């Protein structure tokens, strides 16, 4: 049977760099989660019409902390801080493990 070729860039990169390596798969999953959290925080903040400084004041932290949390490369998210932000934005934090 002929080898199936793909033009999907994500699939090509996954096949080349991740394959079935459990450590690399875990790393990709962690990076996806960090990016999703950062995007969610940014979206919720901007939809609320708040600057990073304004949200920081509501949460009781600094603007630089909010900036870091909205950075997809940041991996120090704490449930406590995420819950404080959710409360400040009148949202409910939920965690799902699958």
C-alpha cells in the first residue's frame, strides 16, 4: 500500500517532531493549555472593557501579573489567581479533567 501524503502543516510537524513520544505529547498538551488560558483571560478582560491595569486593581495584583497571565508562554497559572480573576469578572471558574 502506498504511503499516504499530507499537505496539512500541523500534521506534518506532529509526525516529524512529536510522533508517539509521550514526553513530547505532554509538552504539546501543556503548551496548548497555557495558550488557551491566556487567550481566555485576554478575551474575558477585553469583553469586560477593562485594561490590564483595571483588572489588576480589581483582583488585587499588578498589571505585570495580568500581562504575564495573558502570555501564552507563561506556565505558572494558579487556581487561586484564576478564581480571583473569574470572581472579578463575575464568572465561575470550572476545571475539567479528561
